[in-house]
C-alpha cells in the first residue's frame, strides 16, 4: 500500500483491566517505546486499509518552477543557475509512501529514490549528522537550546555532507525538521519552510522564511512569516520571485 502512495492504517484491540491500564500509564512515559510495546503486546488484529491523499493538481510543474524556474524542462536551467532552489520533503509518513509522493511530485528522480544518501528515515538522518549510541552514553554532534530552540553543530561539515545529498526524510519528528533548518542556516544557507501542522511549527519559526497554507492549523500560521491564502503551491514560487525582485531593486537603489 505504501509503495502505491497510500497511508496504511491498522486496527486492533485488546482487553485490559482498568486498574492495569492506569498503572501502565502512571508508571511509564506514554511516549516511550517501552510503553508502546507493553500496550501493543497480545493485541487482536482486525484489519488494515490504505488512505489515499491525492496530490495537488500539476504540483510536479510547480515543484519544477521552484527548483529550476521552468516547467518540466530543467536541463537548461540546471547549468549553474544561482537562483535554483534545493527542494526537500520531510514527513512523518512511512518511507515507501514518502518516496512515491516525492517521485510523483518531481522532488526526486528514480535514481535518487534508490539512493540511501537521498532517501532516509529521521532516525537514520540523526545518525548520519552525528547521533549515535556508544554503550550507555548518547553522543551528539549538536546541541539544542531548550529556551530558544537554536541548534549549534559542533562539526557543521558533517551535517553539510549529509544535507548536500538528502532529498527525502521519512518518519521525521519536529526535531528532525528543526535540525535540518538550523543546520542549513549555520552553514550559510537560506532555508524556506512550508508546512501546515503543529509538528511544523518549530521549523517554520526557525526558518528564514516560514510559509503555511491558508487551510493549515492555527499554530502553523502563527509561526509563519507568510500565509498562502489560495492554497496553491505555485504561490510559493511567486513569493520567491517577488522577494528576489524587491531585494534586487533595493540593492540597485542603494548603489544608485
């Protein structure tokens, strides 16, 4: 189902005494893997079905416009165009679902879909940028300020090598999105983030430009710099072009 772009959802149930359930919820962190394993053990499976989330009409052309400035004919625009945009997809969905969507939307090619450098999970992304376990100690290449959400990479070159190739990050958390944005900023890049849910809020706020759709949740809108009221992905391309035009005009005026 995931390979066909569907979101697989499974249903199951188990019987527990109310006292046992309360003890389980009070004795363990409900977000921990240990809690989930205890809760899911010995469940009775009911069914699995796939949710279809249709892509926006002609979104591949819109993505091509953002990436290269042309529709579906990037060959000429690829040659050293300083205005090209590196488009990435970060999602909490299953890896196979994300790959299908990214291919259909023109974010990745068939070759990139088969590359472990271009496509990975959030866990693998953290490992590659410097997150790993050694014995009982967790070591990281980055630190996150809990008050400001600012991220500092000790070895930014390690992050840049990963970010240079990655195009799709699946099973991603809000922290993964924040790490990608802050790493690009620390490396001298200009990250633009589009999102519409609560999990995107930290990345939207940290980005140089945060954009949310008009149908997005209120939390995402409040943490964005721009809200696209017509919900058209192509409006992001127009926003980029208008922003560049304003920048160039101001620079020409100052020079004059």
